[in-house]
């Protein structure tokens, strides 16, 4: 998988945020050996869905697929969190997963 990075078009308005995102979040936290990228993706997608962070969810659903999670596994995680994080959050997440899976033909 290619190294993740913040959207570079944001550097003009928030250069430090882009720098910290690239160097600390993606350059350090995501690279730590304690969890695999696949596991980190599952945690990240679950939290973003639970907290209704839909804008970031799209990107990380794609990353999760790139990191080896299947559509079925992501669907199962989203179904599970519906009971803990709320039905509307899960429905939003599953709708976005379907769109991304359809776009990728998976």
C-alpha cells in the first residue's frame, strides 16, 4: 500500500496540520509495530463510523480495503457497532462502504 498522506491541497491553508498529519499520524502512529495496518484500519473505520465522521470515513474505508480487510469483514464490523454506536451511524457507514465497494468492483 502506498504511504498515506494528508491532502496536499490543504497545505496552502494549514501547512502545519498537513505536516503533523504526514509526519506524526502517518509517519509514526500508523507505522508502530504493535498493530498491523489491517488492524489499525479496522479500529480507525470503527471509530470514524461510531463518531459519525463520514468525511474521513470514505478515505479510511478505501485504506481498509487496501490493507486487506474484505467488504464482508467491514460490513460485519459496521453491523456490530450499530448496537453500540447507533443505527444511523451504522447505516451511513454501510451506505458509504457499498458505494466504495461498487466503485472498486468488489
